[in-house]
């Protein structure tokens, strides 16, 4: 019995080491492959360079960073209010047996492969933006044109993709708010809306915030769906109907035919992505600590 | 407390007539008739599961929150049936405040806890809100203890302080009635005696209905006592009468500790 347990212990230890090691190895590998270009080209001109023309030896990734950030924040602007509203609806308004059906439907969204989202965007969203949204937009900006491959298309698809994360974590944290808070608020003469907005959501804020951060991580890292519908133009966008290229999409598209320097530059893009996500995570944790201080 | 008035001379705040309450098929309250008098403390006593908390929660319609509750009969508050079709539930709960068994301050600052109710009911003026905070905290004798940390989290207070804060939060919307559901059962003896002292001073201005497991507490603080058993009111009377000379044998058995 004793030796049996020791074997198990060793196996678990090996698993733990393996997973930690692979994170370390990936990090070392990315930095090892990408750093030479950063050194030769200069970190600042790499990050803030406005021209991404690998065939000319120009590796300025600022348009890619703008592409990733615009699509991500677009997705958050659409996805977060929708997700939180959906979570509130599931927890506070729907009877629990009906909420279960809605919940599993939302969770099903997480199981759809991202290429299918991309294909859906390509087949439905892109043409819809071109034929239906553009004329409306032109009322305000008559000179606007679009192919439909745009920030907007990417943001909408990503918003749908982050919904399961935002909804399920927000929903869990709302459901975990003690029933006593609801009673206290209602007993003071608050109505349901006031109770939700002023007591329940603030009480669940740390969970809701972490759902937002996780959703943001998913949005930044998403490659395939975005690649198919944002147009992949490494140019700084001027409106939400412009095409953009993202950091991830560029790596995926160009890696297969890249020359050694170009390839190294793509790894350097990976480094930037890595650093952005790290910074966001740290920021998120700091925010959560500060906001959680009230509890 | 000595009661000099006769019962007939007292104003009735609530009149409960033929009240029945069902959770699904289970009948939790059976044919309740009761009067609750203005600016008096009414204690509801009885063993666990006798329906006293359920009854308390019919008075501000908190049972509406529970699925499958059916209520028959009627309860009038200041002469109006609170279960009537067009009765304003928000107004009822503003006038009939509630303090719960477990202290349940919101996870906000002390200040924000108290101004929550007034803000909901439309008060925006900072000076008025500041005034409400000081007045209510003084009323519950908490002001001196917390005046320097009004903007610190309420959850950092001790259990007894939290419960007094909850009473202050309730007073902040200027209720006429305060319902208390075993407000001291989660507190230590010192905190309990502070709340009991508080009840005495509050009863000058407010009608109080208190559910308690603790018969000594009922005897100490209340003017009237109702004894509940299996969803029925066995006996309602002046507290001194109930405790010295109960009319019903079951009441006497319970009070002398023979069961429950």
C-alpha cells in the first residue's frame, strides 16, 4: 500500500514538473528565436514602427498591435454588457429550471471550434456589414467604404466567443452573493432593478471582473476566427469598418513562407503578445485586489 | 415595563384576520388572528418551525420572494389591506423595516450601508445624507464607536456592531414598524443586552415586532407576547399576563420549559 502511494506521488510530481517545464521551454524558445531581430532592428522601432513589410525588411508592428487592441476592445464593448446582462437574467430573473436550458445553450458556444466562428463571420457577418450596415453608417460618414472585412466583424465574432466565459463566471459569482443581501435590500423598499444594480453586481464585482479579464485573454489570443474576417491589412485603422491585421493572425498566416529573418520577426511578435497578456494579467490582479478590499 | 393603558385605548398598527399560508401543500400558518399595537413591542415566541418567522415575514410581504407560497386571509396596515391588488409594496417596505437573524450589512462602507435606503428613495443631498447617518448611528448607540471610520467596510465591525448597523440602516428610511427576526441569536450576551436596551428606547418611536427563541428576552423587552405552536397562535396577551398567568395549558408548559 505504502509503495503504491509513493509511485502515485512520483507520477503526480512528474506531471507537475512537465507542465511547468513546458511553460518555461515555450517562453525560452520564443525569446531565443525572437530576440535577435529585436536586437538588430531595435525594440522601439519594432514596436512603434508603422510599416510591416517583411519583403522590404521592414518590421514595424504598431499597426498589428492597433489591430489586436481595436478588435479586442471592440469585442469587450459588445461582449461584456451582453454577458453580464445575460448572467443577471439567468440568475435573478429566469426561473431556475428554464435558466438551465439557457445556460447549457450559452455553454455550448464554448464548444464550437473557432474556425467555425470564422466561417460564420465570413459567410454571414462580412456580407451583412457590407450590404446592410454600411448604408446606415454612410448617413453619418458619407465617404465611408468597406469590404466588410473589418474591426467590426472581428469584434462581433469575438464578442460571441467570449460570451461563455463572461456569462458562466459572472453567473457563478452572482449566484454566490448571499441571499441575505437580496433580502436586506428588498426589505428597505428597493425594487429588483435597484437590488441588482446597487447590491448584487457590486457584491459580485471581483468575479465579474475576472470573467472580463479571462474573456479579454481569450479575445487577444484568438487567431483563426479573426484571421478569416478582419481582412489582414497591416495598416493603422481609422474607423471600425477598416480592415486590420492582428498579432496572432499575422503569425499564423506568414509563418509558413517566412525567410529566417522574417520568421524571427514573427517570433518577436510572439514576445510582444506574451508581454501584453502578462501585463494585462498583472493589471487584472492588481485591480481585483484593490476592488476586493471592500469585502 | 409597566403598562398603564388598557388594550382598548391602543392604536392598532396591524390587524391580522384569518391568515393562512401554504408552502406548496404544507400549511405553515393556520387561521391567525392578531392585533399589533402602535409603539409597543410585540414578541412572537414558540418552538422552532412553529411559523413565527413565517408570520413575521408576512407583515412586510417578504414571503413574496419564495416560490410556491400561497396566502389567504388579510392583513391591514394602518387600515389598508397589504395583500390588496393595488397596494404599493415599495411603500409598505419603506414603512415596515426588517432586521434579520444574521447581521447582513452590505459589503460596502458603514456610511454607504446607511444611505443605501434613503438614496433609493430619492435623497441626493449630501448634507441630508450625512445628517441621516449621524442621527441613525446615534439612535443605535454606535456613533461614538464608528464616527472615525464611517468610510471603512462595514464587514470589519463585530457581530453586535454589525447588527446595530443593520438596525440603523433600517431606521434610515424612517419606518414606522421594525420587524426583527431573532436579532440577537447570533450575538454574544454583551451585544445582546445592548440590543435589548436599544429596543426599549426605540419603542418610544417605533412599533416593534420581535421573533425570539429566548423566553427571558421576550419577558424582558416586550409589552405583548404571542405564543405560536404548529402554525397556530395559541395565546396572545400582555407579556406579564402570559408569563405570570397564561390562560392556555400549552403556553404554560412551554414557558415553564416542559417542552420546546
